[in-house]
């Protein structure tokens, strides 16, 4: 179970770095439940709208700051999120972190290109992978692992003792049968040698 979680985390980590390796400054932030983390979103383009997403497919919208400075914050982060600056340079502070906050966070920008006369989108710098550890749960997991190991060793010892107690009488009986068969053959051999044939 723990190895499956580790494998999943490593997969997310590899995916995070390979998909954003072009020009995005990636970082892994390790935090404990209840702590805070800061995400520094940056882009060289002014007059833009900044959106902060969470999830591999950017499917969870956390924050949107429009050019007019209007902020839209997801209900899950209400009271836990504080914004400093304005697009394109925004620092997002997340407080009172929970295990559910673990995941990749993406800084995305959108603006109107006056030269090309079109709406454009780009990933900004500052995308992070946030990993929240629950120390109480980790201690519980370690205790559970220790109990499992102790029980497994006890069962193994019990099975070994039962096998030894079962096999020893069988070995003794086999040895006794072997000795009896040998002694009978030896007596016959001696008797046969002791007799003389009549001439």
C-alpha cells in the first residue's frame, strides 16, 4: 500500500518536471499539515489575467485575478488564501494546509495581444508541486507496520515450531523401524553362518 503511494507520487513528480521543463521554474514544496506555503507566479506580459490551478490536468481552479483586479477564490480556500501583488507578478499564500492540498499548482496567464489582435495564453513561472505530510498519520502508519512485522514473525516462529514438533516423531519412528529391520537382518546372517552343512 505504501509502495503504491510512493510510486504514484514519483509518477506525478516525473510528469510535473517533464511537461513543464521548457521555461517554467519548477519547485517541490514539502510542508506539514497546518503549515503555510507561498506560490510566486510570474510572467513578463503585463495587462494579463492570472489563474492558479491545481491538479495534473489543471481541473481545479483555485484563484482567478482579472485585469480589473477582481479576485475569484474557490470556496475550499476561502479564509486560507491571501494574495500579494497584481498580475503579472502575484504571490499566493496558502495557510492551514491539509493533506487534500497536495498536488501540482500551475500559474497560467491570459492576455490580449494588440499586435496580433488575438487572445493569448501562456504558463507563467512559479508552478510548484506541493506535498503535505501528516506526521500523526505517518506515526500511525509506522506503528501499524511494526505491529504487522511482529505478528508476521510470531506466526512464522509458530509455524516453524509446529512443523518441528510434527516432523520429529516421524523421524524417530522411521529411525526405530530402520534399526529393527537392520537388527533382524543381522541376526539371520549370524544364525546362517553358525550352522554347518551336513556332508
